[in-house]
C-alpha cells in the first residue's frame, strides 16, 4: 500500500461506502438515505439551536400505550428528547421528533402526516411537544387541555428550547431571543418561504421579490437593536410571531399589521431610500405573511455567519435571477480563496465591476469583519471570537468600512437590487452598489453613472489615501481602487458593442469584442498604480496561440502575482468551462518602462485537482489510496445560551468526512510564498 499523508494518519481506520454516513449522535455507520440525512439535520438542530444535551437525545425510541379503544400500540419516534440527566424512559420524554420517509410525504399525508403520527404520541404520553419534518417542511405541535379536560393537539409555530416552557415563548413575544441558525436551517427556511409564496399565494413571477421584502423587514428590525441603543431607546422587536398567532384570522392580521408597519418605516428611512422606489408593497395574504414571518422570525440574521446567510440567499437568487441571462454564481470556495490570497483590510478600497448578486463584495466584508474582531479581541478563541463578530463594536466598524470602501457595479438592475440586499444581510454598504455598464464607464446611459465618482470621492476623503496623487479627475472613478475581485461574463454568446470595444486597446488594436478580454483592461483602468486584482479567466486567454498579444499586453501592464489552474468541475453543473484564477498587480508608470524580457521575479503557481464536488455538483470527500472515504476525529464547538440567558460554549466529539478541496491548501501555500519573498 502507498504511504499515507500525515493528514490521513489522523483519520480513523474505518471504510465508508458511498451510501453510508456516520451518525453524529451514536458515531455508528448508518445507511445514507434521504430520511437518515434529514434525521442527522434534526439531531444537529436539537443540539445546536435548541440547546438540548446530546446525552438527552435518543434515536429510534419505542413508546407503548393503550388508546381510548383499549388497544395496545407501539410507535417508534425517530428522535426522542428526554428531561436533562434523566433516564431514557417514556415517562421522561419531553420532545418527539418524527422524520418522514422523504420529501414526497406531505404534512397532511393520510398515513404519515403530522397529526397522524404525532397526535397519539402526545395524547398518550407525558410528552407535550412534537416536531415533524420531511426535509423541506417543518411542523410543530403541542398538547393542551380544553375546558372539559379533553386533550387537544394544536399547531404551533415553534416549540420551546431547553429550559423553556410554552408559556415562556408566549410571554416573550417581542422580547423573544431568535436563535443562531445551525447548519442548513436558514437555507431550508428561505426555501420553505419561497415555495409557500410560489405555490400558495399565486405569485409565481414575484415570489422572490415578496420574500426579499420580508427578509429586508427582518434585517431592518434586527438592526434597530443597535440604532435604538445609540439613541437610548429600549429595543422591542416588531418582527415576531406568537406561537399560536398563525392559527386564527385575528392573529394572522396582527402579524401582518406589525410586518407591514416595519416595511412602511424602512421605506421612509433615508438609509434605504436608494433601495426602494417608495411604491413597493407587501402583497401577501395575512395567512401567507404570518407563515413566512413565523419561519423567518425564529432566527437571528445578524448572528448567523456570512457563509450561512450567503448560501441561503444564493439558494433563492439562483433559482430566480441568474438563470434568466445564462449567468451563474462563482462558487463560494473560489471567492473565499481569491479574497484570502489578496487579503484586504480596513484601508482597502475594493471593487467588483461585474458584481452580480454580490458574492465577492460580501466575502470581502466578512474577511475584514473577522480582522476587525481579531484586532479588538486578539486573546479570544475562535468560537467566542465568531460571536464577537456581530457585536455592536464590530458592527459599527464594519458598517463604516462597507459604506466607505466597498463598491459593486452591475449592468442588470435586478442584480443591483439583489446585491444591495446581500450587502445589507452581510453588514450594509449597499449604497455603493451601482447599476452601470463597467465597460462603458465613464460613459453610458445607465442611471447610476453620475453617482459613482461622487461616492468614490467621498471614500477618498475619509481614507488613508486622501493625499494620494490620483491620475483621474474628480468626476471619474477610474484609477482609484486598491483591489478588484471579479468573475466577468464570458462565453461565445456574449459580445460587446463595437463602439464600446473600440475604446480599449485590446478591442481596437487586437480586434477583441469578448467581455472577458475587455474586462482585463477595464480593471486596469479602475486600479490605482500598485493596485491588485484577482480575476476568473477562461484558459483560452492564458493558453491559446491566437491570444498571445493579449498575454503580452497583460505582462506589460501588470506584474503577475499568481496563477491558479482550476479543474473543469469548478463551475459545473451550471456551466462547463476550463478557467484559472489570475492575480495581478498594476505596474506604475516607471515599472512599465522596464522591458518584459528584463524582468526577474518569482510567480506563485498552483494546479487545483479537487474543488470539493464532482461534475454533477455532488460533494466529494477525502479518500485514502484505495479510494475509501476517510473519517477524521473532530471536536465541534458552538456558542449558545443556558436557561438564564448566559453564553456557554458547548461541544461534542464526532467523526466526520472532510470535503476534498485543494483551495484552502493553495491559500496557505501562497501565504508562505509571500512570506518567503518579502
């Protein structure tokens, strides 16, 4: 057998088949069915979101009872939660979680729906709360007694967390603490909301925008905890749903009135006047609005990581906007790699001239956010530092950085709005996302063209480079950015108008009307001398013989910092394109006088073989030399609150598979390369 790597030596000697996984509760191998994957998600949710100890959970628990007809029955609960520290006995059961076979089983299924499987469990045991899921839908029920002492099973919007009672939840109302979403919770919640609006509200064309408005309301309401504190006010949430409010028309109307009130206020707020036209409205029925609000109100958007929010947001954006024009997302691991390699900080003015829904600028903001937090609290461990990333002290600095230093341009007005929303979720800075044609700038008929230079000049006035001698006038934003991150549009179907292409040397002299080529020169124009850029380019530019003149132009105008070759799986299944990441630094006028042949410097180069997924987009994991998936010991830590609201760090030991992604290793290797070539 071939020699194993040091990383493989730390792995458990267990061979997993492709249809197997390790249960995070039992650490045993189980078959990876759709139901099993959903059960694993629920185990994680009960532990990390609801705060139940893993020792109080048990899967596949059998309960026995005698019903009203005197018949003895046995029912299996997929996941049982018991009183803390008590025996795993039916008398100590406090939560019952049922996972349907697959997503085809609906909530009202005649044989396996919510009430069919949970009513008897709650009626004939001491357990008061149940949860049902099919992987997409999530339903909660509770037990109550009517005036005659008869047991009733009611639908509720959520059930109590560890140490809570239903009365606690009902009384909390506007004081209730939304939870930090674990794993895929926010992705699933967004999808549930979108699917509900799409399927139940008759809004197939506008479902995305209706949901976007409600997400905006939720964020606006959460951000008030900071603005109210600065103004000395007591913060009281408006975006909340009582556990039973959805059950009556009166309750649904009360929810709708609260949410619509938030929407009116945010449209009047000067901070968001450039996001809304003013004539927008929430058009959902009271019932629909109460459903969506209940799904969203459970979670704290501000406390969720940018990765979680970004993935959730892109899930609904990708199904709505991107596919219409043949556009596609840059994968998050690619974006993260590019940002970490160039390593922007609080003094870096950043631009994405083809920002789409804002993936690059959001990642830059998150990168700088973590730097800010680390600078303030260098002694904190990773878990507590992550929590501090959303503290008021960090939030204020992040907001200032975003508003002053991050810019995004896009040709599509819908993507401009989507990017602004994405930036609001990440920490604001939305005012610097503009609807312009970057290749046409500083000309063009797009409405935001005159606003760009004004905002860039405002940035310069409060930045460290305010005394820098810029080469362009105040009415032009070109030549004023420290870094550019971008994945420009490319492909044989996309051509640039000849009148625009002729303004560029690469268009006029080399006859190119390909946007990916012209964007290289456009980025050069936007950068300061010494400024850096990371760009995704098709390999044809870097390798085809007929592109030699383009490569010569690049080497004359840029210093080549790094080149990272990507596998074809990178952008699949969205599009099959062979591409590379190119990292460049704009030469000064003096540096351009040196002939290319006389230059002597080292360039970092890497070939990426694995990007964590196959051609179908299915995740792939690290394997040993015989092709078996490796398992690694891991300690999962997360920050939660105890029954008194105090922060506590919880942890669990687990055996996990690791995504087979070379990009983090590329980032580390480049950092060492830079250190060695200082």
